[in-house]
C-alpha cells in the first residue's frame, strides 16, 4: 500500500488530519480551514464523526493477487537458485549475474510483497516507529537492487555483442558493476530511514500510520524527493536499458547485412 505523508493544503490554516494520511486512499477538501475527508473508503457522518476505512473488496483483491505473486515468485526464484548452485557449479560471469538477480527478486518477494499484503489487511500501522523506518528502507533497497542488477545485465549483454573479444574481463567488470549496484541501492534508500516514521493521531479517532507526514517543510520538497526516487528507480534504468538493447539490435543488424553480402 502506497503511503505519502503530505497533506493536501488548500489554505494556510488547514490542519493536518486524516487526509494527511493518504494510506487511507482519501481525497481531501478544506472548507474554511476545516479538513473534510472524502473518498470511497470513508464515510462522513457529520463534521465530528468519521468512519475509518475497512478491508474493502478492492483491498481483498489486491491481497489475493499479491499472495499469488508471492507464491509464484518464491517458487520460481528458489528453483532458479537451486538449479544454478547445483547444476552449474562453474562460476561464469553469467552465473554470477543470474544469482544476483535472483537475490534481488527474492528480496522483493520476502520484503515488499508480504509488507504490502499485511498492510492492506491491517490498514493501520501496528509495528512501531523503528519497524516503520527499517521496513520502508528495505522495501526501497529491494526495488532499487532489482532495477540496478537488471541494468548491469543489460550492460554485460551490450559488451558481449559490441566487444566479444573482451569476454575475458567480463567477470571482473561485472563484479565491479554489481558492487556499485548494491551500494547505490543501500545509499539511495537511506533517506527512507529519516523521512518515514510512525504518525499517531487521537482526533477525531485514534489512528496510527507509517508515513512521511511532517518530514518535509514544503510540498515541493516532497514532490522533489518523489521525482528523484522515480527517476533513479524507473526512468534512468529504463533509458540505460533502451540504449544498450538499441545498440545490440543495431550491431546484430549490421553483422547480418555483412554476412548476407558475402554470400
């Protein structure tokens, strides 16, 4: 379940309330500085009484899909890891790449998926402040590592096609790139330890959530952090992979033309 801790502010005096915890899937409106939650999972009885979100049908579907993905991902990745370690004992550079990719995928499987499933069921956060920070940190580490290891594989495939004579140095280069990938994953996820924390409210009802509420002084700071994470996690890896596989396609096409010209 995605959680953002920034309140939607339509007035300088608008107080942060339930709308500040977007883990509730709320839309927020402010009337004369008074917060009024509005959304499919919450009912506004009057200005002083609220009904908290429930484990809705949509949430149940998300949990069911997550459980199916968890079981399939765990089985396939464990099977792949067993096959590599038992049937392919020679430590080639391809074997090292696949093992790192499996490790990153298993991190997502056993950290991100269970966390999202349980969070959808509980709705609130019951694990405390320390667990909030640590789990949000490892959640982003898992996502970064999977993306970055995939980028390393793309760079390795590009090098194998563009410069096939350099295959002897591939193992050393890949180890260096993998070390950088995992180090960047840990480094870029470190802010999660500071921006996320357990937020507790007692009015109008007691509610605890793991969110970034209060970590950013201005709304643009939260937007900047989210955009930075998006670029590092999705955009930059995507551009690098497009560059690598485009060059691979061009190189293969040129070699095919040369080969067909000889005959």
